[in-house]
C-alpha cells in the first residue's frame, strides 16, 4: 500500500499502480470532473498517470493559472489535430499556452486567412464530439525521429531534446512531441475560439521559414468564453492609438516612425504624471540627476553595451570620436556616483533620473506608445551596503504599492533567480542576493512567484506584473540587483572601519517607460482619466456666447488661479452638440453657464458619464476639483 498526502493535510492509503483519476474519484467525489490535471510531488502530471510511490497529490482546476495553461495547451493540440485532417501536407511547429490562450505554428501547403478559421473550428468541434482519449507514452529519440520523419520541424525539436526518450501525446490519428500534461480527452475542450492568424519565423529566427501562426483561446465554460470575447471587443474599442488621436494626446509621423510627438493635451497629461512621480519620490527620500543623452564610445565599452547592445544603439561621430545616444541611463549614473567620494553614512543613496533613451527597434515591432524608439525611462539607481538590501527593497516595494494603487492597478511579484549558465559573480553571492529579495517581499507583506533561471546575467530581480481593467497583464516595474556595473566602474565607498568597499547597487523602474505606461493608462481608463490626471479637468460651455462669455472668462481666470486645468467652448454650435462633445472628449466636468448661473454667481456642472446636472457656488465647485487634486497627498 502507498501513502498519499492530500492538499488538506490528510493522508490516504491506496494500492500501488492506481491511476490518479481513480484515486481522485475515490477521495474527491464529483469535483474531479472539473479538474484538468494533477500535481504529483510538486510536478504537473496527467490524470492517467499511475502512482507507484508515496507522495503528495493535488488536483489542478482550470480556474488556476496552471490549469488554464494545461487546458489551452491541450486545445493547441486540438487545433493541430484539425489542421492535420484538413491539410495533410502541413508541417507542425510548436503550440504553447500563452497568457490568455494558445497558438500553434504551421507550415501550410496553401495560404489561409481569418476567413478560414470557421472551417478549422468546425473540424475541431467534430474532434471534440468524438471525445478521443489522449494518451501519453515515450519513444527513444531514434524511434521518435522515424515516427516524425516527414516533419522537419519535429525532427529538429527531437534533436534538441537532451534526454534519451521523447514524450509523445497521441489522440487517435494525431500525434505530437510534447512534455505535457494534457486533459484526459478531447471531449473536455468544448469551449474554444480561434482568434486570428499571424506570421512567425520558425524558432523566432528571421533566417528560418515564415510559418502561419493561429491564435486561439479555450475556457472551462461557455460563459467564461463569452465574457472573454466581450472583453476582447472592449479592448479594441479602447485601443490607445485611436483614443490618443480622438483625445488629441499624441501623434506618430511618417518622418519619425517610433518617435512619438506629444500634442498639447498629451504634454499636459505627461507633465501631470511626471509631477506626481517626482513628488512621490521626494517623499521617499530620492535625489534627482540628469545625464547627457549622448556619450563617448569608451563609456559604452566599459559598461559592456557597445559589445552586447550595439545593434540597438544610434551612433554618431563627433571630433573624429564615436559617440552613442544612450539606450539606458545606467552608465551616466555610474559617472555621477564616481564624481565624489562616498561614505557608508550616505547610504542608502537614492538617485532618480527621468532619462530620455533611444533604442533601435525593428519597424515591424513598433506599436503606438507600447513599442517606440525613444521613451522616458523612470530610472533610479540606489547604492547601499549588503545588510541594507532587504529593508531598502521592502521600502521600494511599498512605494510601488502606493503608486500602483493610485491607478487601481493590482499586481503580483515574480522573483527571477540566477541563470543556469550565463551569469557573473559567485554562487554564494547570488544565493544571498536572492534570499534578500525574498525577505524584502515578506517584509513588505507580499507573496512572490519564483521564475527559476530568469534573472539578468548581472543579478537577480523582482518583476512587477500589473493587471489592468481589461484583465491584461503588463510587465512594468522592476527591481534589479547588479553585480556587474559596480565592478566595471570600480565603484567604492568608505566603510565604517575606514576601508574602501564595493557598494551594492540596485536598478529600479516603477513605470518602466512613461510612454508605455501612458498607453496602458489610456486603455485602462478608456481615455476617461481621473480628474487629477485629466489634461482638461473642466470645460466651460456658455448657453449664449454674446451674453455669457464675459462670465465664462471670469470663471476661467478664477479656476486657473487655483491651478485647475480649464478650457472654454465658444464655437458657433448648438448647446446640445457642445455638451455631447465634452462627453466625447471625456472631460471630467462640463459646466453649462446661462442666465441663472451668471445672475446668482454659480455654476451648473455635469460629471463625465452622467446625465445629472448640479448647481453650486463657484467656491463649492472649486473645492470639489481641489479635493480631487489633494487625494494624492
């Protein structure tokens, strides 16, 4: 008999060789019908796996991140199965689960478009109705290559496998090379939708064949699928490129692809966000620096960028010397630190910089404000002793928490640890650094997820994954320990015993990029920014320009004296049109000024998105707007 420990802490005895699905039915009852796989001794496995040793067992459901991934990876195989029936000459690349679904890459004998997705979906539905059991077994590498001899993509993948055996998943007339796990049968995959088609180079290398990538998503219930598809439609309506044009925030010119132009309202938005950022960092004990936008090649050689990042850097020649426009602020920050002798008494030394950086991105990758060639990076470099790491990083996390909460952006933290091969420094130092980052999360009151081996070559890091109102995940904030630049630039400080020691250095960015973060906010708020952030907080609309313009100008002056952002609408248009336009432009407060308001020294305002109109004194309305602005303090 075997002893199986369940998630609730109980221990059960079972006969050796029983499959997980049989054990699950015995101990979990009807709920087992909803699970997609299991976790055995901490590893995801198929429900059909026999148990032959003592261990811990947990059922995995599709409402978890792991379960959703297994459901969607299984659906990627369902898609590939349908393609194999419809296009027998197809070649099969890879089909992973992704954040909100899956994709599969194919080499197809004919070109297909989004119009063909319906036909493919119908074939997938037939396979679901067949409820084909999904089987898992292993072959030797030689046997596997024979099995997939007609598919060069699978042969290449098999050659790259380090183990002697290759995992195979089979569902009737379709087989694939895969680690798994998968759902128990195709009948589980009822609620799916194919979304679109794109091109993708095999293994991401532009020297390889261009494959057809089909994206899709799969959910456990029809309701969840419908909600997600409705969410996708809402995202299209919130596209920051369209809203940025409609709200007159920014533009992109053919004379500068990837170099955004900020229009007056967009510049007001960016400046308001900048002032907020500055004030929060002043309260957190930061000082500010500004480093040159272009520096000599020798500096970039010392930092390592010239050898590792040159293809992404813009360069020029000045006085017969090569210069590069900075793609990152760090090397300039190192020169600022080296400008004076530092003592342990100054630590932690927090130096913030809103640095304009330039990076050469492929033209095909450019996308509004999300992927640009120039952006403002909200950097800070913090210098400290090793025993200060945990406390200082906990403080940074709490700063991030406060700022993200202002925008109602929830987040989780991921701790990326030492890469397996390419890293610098001693393993003992890495271990201490990773432990310090973990302790910092705990001190700040946050759990974290481990990303094994995903740290930078120069040190471990914490990444902050934000979830917006459309349920999308964005990588924004980061906190990185650096074991590289202090050594390269020979940074030192005077320790308590008078000796010279190397400081610990942290790179950190809260927004990451102002441009990208503003793009995220545009879509997060659907362009209806909170009043404190809105480029225009108030629009004054006179009922009659001739009769009420003078009072509007007086109101405008009073509001501007209180630093309230206000504009007037004196266009020769009907009043209803002007009111609707203010709503279209998503201005927080529209003020309609007529005889009554002018006679009684009042204003009548209408909040964005509401039909109610409220009449108050000038002083009451002014205080209402000032209260919005004070909420940040």
